[in-house]
C-alpha cells in the first residue's frame, strides 16, 4: 500500500481507504464478515477508515469504533461527518455551533476515541452563517477533539473561496480536505474544485470511485441485472440512473482496456483516479473480504500514457470553464 499527504498537511493516508456506511449489523452473520474485512484492510496497509454520524443512525460509527479499538490508535486515521439529522429536535441537524459541538461528542463516544482525525461538513448549510460553522470547526481543532476538518458535497469552488476568505480574516484553522464524489463518469470536480484545492493546498479524498458499481463491470448492456446487485434494491435508484446505453457502451470499451493491462475494471477505475496527483485517496466500500482484496490492488497500479489517452477518448469528457465578464 502506498500513502499520500492530505493536501499540504503532514497527515498521510493510504491511497485506498475503507468506507463504512453499512446498515446495523449487530448480532448478524454479516457483522463477522464486516469485521474480517476491516482486519484485512488494516493488514493490507489501509490506515484510513471513513464514516459519518448519519450512516445507519450512528450504528456505522459504533461498529467502526468497536472494531478499530483493537489496533493502536496512532496507526489509524478515522473520519466522520456532521450535518444530517440525529434526532427530532429543531437543532438536531445542520452546521450550527450547537449541532456541531453536540455531534462531535456523540461521535467520539460512538467511535470510542478521544479525537477524530478528519471531520467533514457533510453538506453545505444555507441556513447557517458560514463564519459560525468555520469558527466551530476551527474551535474543535483548538480543543483537540478534531485534528483536521474539511467539507464534502455541495461545496463548490465559490463556496470554498468564500470559506478561505473568512479563514484568513479571522485567522482560523484552515480547511484541510474536501470529500466529493468523483469517478470516470462523474468528473464535475474538474470544472473548478480541483483548481481551488490546488491553490489553497486542500487535499481531495473521493468517494464513489466505482460509480455505484457501474465501473465494476457487473452491469452489461443487453444483460439482466445481476441478482442481489444494488440495482435490484437501491431505493433512490442512483445506480439505475447510471445504466444508460452511453455509459454501458463505455464500460464495454473500458473492460477491453483493463483486460489489455492484465487487470479488471474496478482496479482500473480506481487507479485512473489515483493518476491525478491532487487526489489523496479513493474511499471504497467493501461488503466482503474479496472486494477489499481487489480494491487495494489499485494502490500503485500504473496506467501507461497510451492507455490513459485511450481512456480519455472513451470517456469523451469536456471540462467546462466558467467565465464572468
């Protein structure tokens, strides 16, 4: 496993991280499988374990905290997120100082740790003054409850720039990291977020590198949905919306590239992301050890220049530049 710094910070994370957003597994046969997967990840050099308080009503945090406590705290990087509702009260969601402070204490208890390495604003809160949110996150760093903080979805380049101006004005601890969705078929962060992050030394830890499973190669044009796959049960139909003829045609061509390189599409898709030096790591879920074993092979996998060029031709991505005035 190879490691990269998170932006200009000194924190190093494994190029492949394990995301923990499962449903409540306590007392089920799947719980043992999940624990085996975490152990396999650690044994293979994965040091970054990502979570959020919204995943399964805190059950994911509790599972991860209970599982990781067997390892030396200094050897793991643990993240969580704040924003989504944690109760029925008026102040049980958002990015107010009250909700952030109450949420971090709950997260620390769930995770059975004294501090969180990376703490993300899970979404942007348009109903809360941005200065209040940034002051609260900075204060958590000052208190030692959080080592580094960042943001996730709904934080575009303009919002990141606005946040940086506030941070500079009040001499706050800086945003260290962003966690957006990024993969071969969803490259919106290349429009402006990558440039803003490079400008301010902000690291990028991406999720959904396999596009809800589209980039595993399990979904093929003209073939029925695989039994038990996400497309057969996912309530919000995210993967189903991706199963267009255009995307499935791209998958067929990408499968050929992967085969020519002696690998599979999942490894190719994650390794392609890691070819971008601004990316600190890819965060991928794994419901069983075999998936984890495959994912970690993306770290250090080199894609030759000619293959990268072919991939770009297949993807046919056109970056959008916004010009004002």
